[in-house]
C-alpha cells in the first residue's frame, strides 16, 4: 500500500471532527482566554482552521525559512470565514497528499531560520507531527475553550459529557 | 516501507512529549480534583487516562476485537506522579516492542471495537492504531496542557513554543 494511501486513512474522520469543533466556536467572544498566557479563542480557531497550510507546504515545497516566510494574520473575522478557509485548505491538503509518491514522502523536508536548521526529517513524519498531530493538539484545546464557554463539546475518540455516543 | 517504520519514529516523538507533560502533573493531592469546568474530567483522572492509553495500542496489536463490556481492563487510578510515570513507561515499552514486531499483513487485518452489541469501530488495525491510540493520546495530552496552564504550571512546548518555553 502506498504511503499516501496509508496516511489518508484517518484524514477524513479527523477533518470532520475538526469541522464540527470549528462549527461550535461562538462568534460573540473571540477574545476569550482561559488564562492570561493562553491564546485567544478566535486566534486559536484561526490557527486550527489554517493548519492544513502546513501540510500543503510540507507536501509541495522542499523547505521553509522562518526568517523570510510570510504567514497570514490569525485574526478571527467570522465563523463562516473560518469554515470556508478550513474547507478549502483541508481539501487542498488532501489532494496533495493523495498525489504524493512514496519517493516524495520519504524525502526530507527542512525548516530553517536563516542559516540555522530547525527541522530536517522525512515528509511522511513531518506531515504528521507538524500538520496532522499539531492540528489534533490545538483542536483539543479548542474543545476545552468550548467547554468553558458552555458550548457542547463534540465527542471525538469516545463520549463527551454532552454526547454519550450510545455508550 | 513497512507500516511499522512509518509509525515508530512518530511513536517515539509523541510518547516522549507525552512523558514530559505527565512529568509536570502536580503531585499535591489538592490539585488532583481540579477541573476547569464541572463537566470536565478531573486532573487526576485525565492524567491517568493519558498515562494508560499505550495499553490501548497493546490491545489493538494483540487482539482481533475488543468489547468494553467484557474486557476486564480496569482504569488506572492516580496515586502519585511517580506511580503514573512508572505505569506509562511500562505500558509504552510493551506497546513499542509489539509495534516493532507488527507486520503489514497484521496492520491490514480487521479490528473491531464494541460495547456488548453496539459496534463502534470496524476497520483496519492500522487505522484503529491511528485514531484510538495516536490521535487519542495527542488529544488528551493537549487537554492536560490546558489544565497545567490553569494551575500556573509551565506548559512544555510540543509542536512549537509554548508561552513558557521557546
């Protein structure tokens, strides 16, 4: 089985869970933070919705230089925009993954800061750690933010306190 | 590339980061009942669940199916951080050894998860490993990070810098 085919197996289910989480972000208080040091909810939601860009970069480039890379601002505008951006970027990441050969995925991808190497590892690994797992990580934080705003928390790997999933 | 070779480097990185998170769990009993919300799991319960999750990988790798109602698996109960870390290390080492020995053929076999008559999962063993072990442990580890933050404990960096560590 091709590496891309293996990596695609949990793509749709995780993106669906992510979309459900983003659909529940309340628009009324994007500045909400659970702690002074935490990211604001709107910003965290935008970060989650645009993380597929990282997957796309890993799949379509050879390296990223953080000293010169330009990142779009993480400003929350509306839930509608959040979802539209997420849908488009997740679909694009999926297309690039599905088209990636084993050879391409085995090659190393690099992240540097000017002359300083930060990351140098196979695309297959970085696709997971820098995009997919990274997204699951921040989505889980968003779930706590939903909880603290008394929004229903979607069940992901088992029941949540709001949805028993029939358990 | 054998599927296990795709998973093992990720296993090592993610479990190392999970251990770092568990090492920060406060050992003082008064913090164990901390919840960010009345509907949330307590800190001790969430930490114990996270520490025990490598057992899920062992179950997926060593069984054709798993029925929660008949399993007899007891949830780990947190007594101390040292006890949690010891359990996590032991379960991780077991799961790692099993993963190293898993063939692609076994990865593609069907695995099922149910509770009595209700079926929750029916798919490849590989995909079960992904969703029920890897993605699941990353999910709860991230929640633990928020619990640490809310208790003013430095949050380790995981996929990038945290507000406490660059």
